[in-house]
């Protein structure tokens, strides 16, 4: 059995995905075709939510199982169920309290205000890094090489965004290229030089934030890891998108 935990980079059950016809081309869906897979990933969630979900389901693991843990930000919030009900909010998570498009009505006034104040007064990079490290350290000690830890962001370190603290590098399996690096590479491939287009304004039709080109790349590498090979990804694995792929995402003809 393959177990998947993480955020929107792994969540193919997200009801907000714009193009369900593209879901079969994602790396989690392709894994489901080859293996027995249980996917617990949830869009918008942070690493602590994913970690707690793994702890809650660890009793299902056998010695032969593999776990793919997509490690998202430590700075995301999980909303208590009683507050979601009282506010009429279906989402369980706050991943960006400063995004005005996502924040409306009473939900914006109460939950996002609390999230903003928390980030303002309690967002210490060193404490966040140590919390992040502690979670990954336990996963690695607990599961060893049975877990593939894929980092999403590089936001758990001080001023130099091009380096990761060595203690964290030793725990993750993609220290050279995080998942957002792939996403941003595709942004440049699709929208760079396209006059009149802005990827922050034009609807993004990608599922799990990636085109089928890099979903296939990730899938191949994950399968190799499942079958016993070492997992490795670096900048040389970032692909030039075929013209037809760039065209359909640029012009929303998916």
C-alpha cells in the first residue's frame, strides 16, 4: 500500500480543481493505476495537519508499505470544527490570510484577522524552523527509508532563500528542487514573454499546480523510489514544456 499525505500538490480530490479531465495525468492518479493507494492529502493544509493525520492513521501501516509525505508550510492554520460550523465555512485551513480573493464576509473578519495577528506576533523563523525540523525528524526516525519526504516551500529558514539549514537538508528527499520550484519554472515557461498575460491574473488550469509534463517526471521518479532506487531531483530535471502544453495553459484551452 502507498499512503500519501500533504497539501494541494498531492490532493486530486479537491472539489475546487478546475479541470477534472486532467486529474488522470497527475502523479497521484498515475500511482493509483499501478499500486494500491490511499491519499490523505488536503488542499490548503500545513505540515502539522498532515503530520497529525499520519499519526492518526499509522495503525494501518505494514512493514511493506511506502509513505509519501508532501511537507507544506509550518505557517498554515487548521480551523477548529466548531468555528467552521458557526461561520458557515467549508474549508478547514487558512493558508494565506492576506489573499483578498479568498477572504470574504464574517470568515475574513474573524478567522483571517486571528491568523494575521498570529503571524504578526508569533511568526518567529527560528521557532518555526525548529517546529518544522522536529516533525520531519520524527517522521524519519519513525519510518526510515519507507517515507519519501517532498518539501513544498523554502520558507523555513532565515534571510538566504537559496539555502536550507543543513539539519533539514538531511531529512528531506528533494533538497535541490522543492515542489514550488517546479511550479515557478512552469510559470516562466508558460507566461514569460507572453504579452498581455499574467499568471497571477489569468486562471491557472493546472491540477495540483503542475502540467502533465512534470507530473510524469515526478511519477517516474517516485515509482523508481518505490521499487528500490534512491530518489533524486535537481534543476536538470526541470523540463522545457512542449509547445502544445504551453499553448493550452496559456490560452486556457485545456
